[in-house]
């Protein structure tokens, strides 16, 4: 095992034999720390941030080459999800055309692929802070998780942020993780996709809380879908199996009071048009600006459990009608026969005879 750190003092405390090869020959008092790989992720130890190092390689203009290029971007935390989403959608369109892996792609798709490929080297400029505690904050008093979910016809996704507040009320926000999934080839309604995104947000919250060793005070979930918010707040109506299962998962991992509405223009998870590398550092990595402000300046939207009766996801209430026999007839049958079996046989016989009349 070899050691490396973003602090030169820590490296100096480690013997030369136990240091990583990239820092053995460094002058720790003057030289900049190198860029290392930690568990497959590129770590810029000098600035203590995660980044991307993508080696440009010539790939054929075929499905095989596109798939190979996507696989070369190792992104376990989903920081590049809005950028990769564009080319994933392109690959799905080529799959829908039933092209072979070595078949030439159409001119329209070739142009989109070349534009995306031109932006690929710019990913080296994307930097995400590794440490959740910003250096400019002193005496952190509160940690909160904020999850934003959104969906479109292309797919759905979730992005999670850690909001840190110090003793003076100053707040900072930084991305923790993101997940994006393409919609299936089969047509799925937008409300269902929004519900799937909300379910994914609850799943991510449980995982981050389990792995992030910080005293988290609260998790807040944001969505721009008022339909999903009505589903979550509604406890009176019965829904179809798909929606009911999604709501059950959400209720198991959160409470309705934790869910809030955010407009689409403020939702960082709304990346359906896709983002270029130079656009990732703004709203995507640092989160929406309102999270940097006091809670009194956050968007306010009250959602009740009432919703339209014509929603196709709601089950219609079945009405059962029964016709009771008079007490005199029932008493007469029970008094005539000594067992329940004989009563049933007599009733069956009467019904069969009555069908012929």
C-alpha cells in the first residue's frame, strides 16, 4: 500500500518507501502535487478535486465506436451525466434503427456525434470539489441533503447536493452524486417517468446517508411535477399497481413534508436538452442559487392531497350490490335443515329449478 494526500505535511510524515511513486521525487515545499487515480476516479491532489482525463483516440463512425467512446468515460458519481446523456440518446436512436455494430451511421446522426466528440476534450476543465466542507466556512453547524428529480420523454434523472451551513448562516452547496437513465423504447407517460425519478431520489438518499459519515439533519426532495406531489400527499385514493408501488417506496424512505415543488427553470435535474462541459460548472455542480440563500428565500408551493378524479392512474371504486332475503325465508330454511351443507344443497336446487321457469 502506498500513500498520497492533498496535504504536503501529511506526505512528509510518511516514509519515502510508503509514498506513491508520483510524489517520491517531488520537492513538497515548491512542486505542485500530481494528478492521481483513486478507485478509478481522477483526483487532482493539488486542488483537491475530481476531474476527467480523457485520452483522444480515433474510433470508427459506427455504433461500435460510439459505444467504445462512452465506455471510456468513467463516471461512477454521475458528475458528467448531462453531457453523456446526449450521446446515450444518440446511441439509442441508432439501436432503434436496427443498425449493426459495424454499419455506417446516417449523416444526421454522424453530425451530432462529431459535435459531441469535439466537446469531449473540454471535460478536462470540469472540476468537482472532493471535500464536502468548504474551506471558506468555519464552524459548520448543519448538513442537509437536497435531491432534485426530473423526467422527460428522453429519460429521467436525479442529482443530489450537500448543503453546508456555518455558525454565521453562510451556506454552500456542492454536488454529491447524480444518476440518469434513458426512457425505455416502450412508450411511458411523463407522470410515470416523473414518479420513477422521485423513487430513484429516495433510493439515492438512503445510499448517501449510509455512506456519508456526516451528521445530516434533514433530506429535502425537489420536483417540478405537481402530479407526483399530489400522488405523494394523497392517502385517500387507490392507484394502479405501478403507481402504488412507487408511492409505497417513497413513503418508506421519506415523508410527504420533505417534498417540495421547484419550477422547471430552477430545477438542475432538468437536463433534457443536455449540457456541454463548459455549462456543467454553473447550476449543475454548484446547485441552484436559492440553496445558497436562507430558507426564507426558497421557493414556496403548497400541495394538497386532492387531485382530479379523471386521472387514469387512479382505480375506480367498485360498488357491490347485494340482495338480501327476508328474515322469514332464512329462518325457515335454517329451521328445516339440520346442517349448513344441506342448506346449501337446497338453495342450489332451488336456483337450478328457478332458471328453467
